[in-house]
C-alpha cells in the first residue's frame, strides 16, 4: 500500500507546531514498520528532513524559498501523479488544501485523511476522513457535515519498549517532590504551584518543585519563589535530562494546569507510575479520569487554583496507597490504549479501510 504523508506550513505556535511535527513523524514510522510504502512530503526545517529520512520509505521536500513556494502546488501534483498513492494523510490545513487541488487533476483518485491537531474542525471539513485526539471534536465535525463513520478518535501514543519494566517508585519522603514537564510559559500556572507549596507548608507538608523544561517565564518563577521564601525548593532542570530519570526522582506529577493544555507529556508520568494532578483540559478528557487514574482540578475561579493544587497534593500525601493505585491504573491504561503499537495498529486499519471504502 502506498501512503503519502504530507505536512506543509503547519501552525505558527511553537508548541502546537512541535505536536504536529511529532505526529507527522510518528505516522510515517508506524506505517513503514507495517511494511507500507510511505512517501513523506514536507516543507519544514532540516531537523524534520533528517528525522523523516529515518522513518519514511522515501521523502520529498518542497522548497521554503519565498519565490519557489509559488511552485509548491505544481510540484506536489507531479509527485502525487508519479507516486500514485492509495491514501494521503494531511497534517495541516495547507497540506489538505494543496492535496485536494492536486487530487482533482490526478487520473487515479485516492482518499484524504486529515489529522486535526489544531482544534479548529472547520479547517479540515473538506477531508474524506478525519482523525481527532478527543471525542469532544466529533460533534463539531458532524455539525460540519462529516459522517460519523468517517471520524476516528485516536489518542496520543507513547513508545513502550518490549522489555519495559514497571518503575518501582519509592515511598514518599518527608519532603514531597512535585514535578512538572513542558515549556515554562506564562499562563501555564506554574506560579500557582509555587503558591500551593506555601499553603502546604502551613499544613506541615513540605514540598520541592522540579520543572523539566525552559522558557520565558523562568525568571519570573525564580523571583516568585524568592519572594515566598521557597527559592531552595524550586529546581528547573534542562530538557536534555532523561525523562525516565526525572520521574524516578519525583513523587507527584503536576502537569501544566491550563484549559488548553496539550497532551504532549501527560503520558510520561502515566508510563512511569507517577500519580498525576491535571486540569479539566479537553486534551486530558479521555486520558485522565478523575479519582480513577489521577486527580483533576477546575480552573475557575483562577484565584482558587493554588488551593485546589494544594488539596490534591494533600490527598495523595495522606493516602499514599490510593495514590499508588491511581498510578497503577494510569500505567494499565497506557498499555491498553496508548502504547505506540496499539495506536499504530489503529492507524494502519484506518488507512487500509479508508481506501477500500473510498473505492467502493
């Protein structure tokens, strides 16, 4: 089966762009590992080119030069005519737009599957099939005229090695080690976690806060910790550090507490058996079940967020057995629903069946 995997001019926001690029590479890897002929077509930076070469059967790079960009449609059409794909997967609005025009002029037609990463369904309403990460988007696509049997919910995946060993987490110590992972940006409420530590200190629950990441809001967090007398309890760690080692050394993961929080790192603490505190983000809706495999807090009113984080940490601290049980359920959910092999099989099934259904 020949599959065109296409990413052109994706989102401008850095974090969302990274998520789109990761999906682009993951899909190429999943499908080539299943013996399919995957042509990855992209207009991106050198890192994507190098990574695409490793996971794709073949690649085709469209020029990012201002003047040569005008020829992208013609070049894409010629490539698709020669490749004759059985199916095309589009990872951006521009990819879908150019692929649809190119297909119109192709003798051999093929179905187009779009991966909706930017939470804007109307950008992908012209797709033959759509893959979304959350069922909250299904109704929106149906309202745009896409049939339910052409919408697939595929959650975020994580690589689980065949010889993976469940992480044996030590008991909580006298100081609870809280950890977060992600870019340190304003609006992610990292400051609220520091404020929550002060509330916990008043309840004789001492904490340290470790952040694996970097960003523009880093200095502001350091200053806040100094003002609250918690400067020795905040540690910001470079992203170069090993994620597994990070979770080996923390007790509780407090993921970025924001309504638009993406699911890029939520699976890591689940895989490494670390109790999770998250927010009611739509990206977490089908991943974290409150009081089942993690704790979730509301974001309104904003002034209550430090108290809610502190309460969640206190629940885990006072009932470590239940905390470990929630972490165990989270790990089991990874294995059953989010392991890369599980997701890869679903994606392959969609590609094969979309071709057959489209032709019939």
